């Protein structure tokens, strides 16, 4: 990805310039990483290099901080983010079977993205919908009372709508 000259990197540079005159560069690192992820959806290597250069912070330190916090994504997320709840209520109602079905279907594990860039699978602790357990959230939509078959059908639906260029809009 060519970062130089793109709108995101210019925004990031401006943001860093605004911080540079106030306090030690390292004290702003978390805020800068948040800003980077807000702009890109993850932390691209080129943006990390730009942070090192502009803020004069060693690359190793930046990567150390970025990998320490699970909040930060180091790889480009898929077009659809699946958060499968493995919290107690969902686990008791069969979340492990749902996970197995999703893994078999997409051939990815937690924290990974499918080769076609369509789905990223994340683990959630509780999505606040325990009454509908087991539950997964795709982007900002909750899908409850899942069975392995239902979960796979939902993923198939996303994939087929993607193929047709139709945006998915409804909960199941
Ligand atoms: S434990 Fe899964 S939604 Fe609460």
C-alpha cells in the first residue's frame, strides 16, 4: 500500500504535528496509535514507520506498545467483522459448536481474516444479549439463538450478497 501522499497519512501527520510541541513524544504514542487505527481500521506498517519518523520514537518501541494491547489490529480487517460470543451464557448454550462450524466454514481462527478479505473472526466475552445465547455479531448486527447450521447459513448469505454487490441490512 502506498501511504505517502494519501489522505490518511496527511491527517495523521497533522495530528502528530499538533501533539509534538506538547510533552514527550512517547507520552502521545497510545493516542497516535488510536488515531491511526481510527483512520485505517488497523495499524499499517507504513503508518508505523511514519510515526517513528515524525515523533522520533524507535520502531521497536512502537511495535512493542502496539502488540501489547489487544485493542490494536496489526493486520487489515476483513470487510465483515464477526464477533462470536464465548461468554458464559453463550458457552453453556453451545458457542463452542458455533465456533467449530465457523472455523470449518471459513478456515480461520480467532484473530484471523479469510484469504478473500471478506471476514475477520474475533472473540467476544459478552455482547449484552445473553437472553439470545448463543450469539454472534457481524459488523453491528446481532444474530441470536444460533445453531451451527444457522451460523453457516448467515455467513453464506453475507458471501452471496457480497458476490452480488448487495449490502446486508437485516438481522436474522
Ligand atoms: S454471554 Fe454471550 S451475550 Fe452475554
